[in-house]
């Protein structure tokens, strides 16, 4: 992996993160509101689950 691969991966993150607010701004507001109602412990669990899923996908892909 070189620096351009890292930049491409970061660019893809920004692209995918920007899709929902662009395509459905009202929906993303609802999601943010619902997320603000969830406890910190549940949000942390969702975060670590997402991280582990990403690591798993990278392991399979590489």
C-alpha cells in the first residue's frame, strides 16, 4: 500500500459520508436526532462493531 492508496481510501470515505446528507437531508436530520437519544454505551458499541466489521472486510479483501 502506498500513499495514493491511503488518499483514495480517505476520499471514498468522504464521498460515502456525503451521499446521505446530499440525497436525503431530512432523513439525516432524523438519524442525527435519533442518535442523540441513544446512550453513550450503545453508541460506543455501535462504533466498535463498525470498526470490527471494517477490519474484517479489509482482512477478507487483502
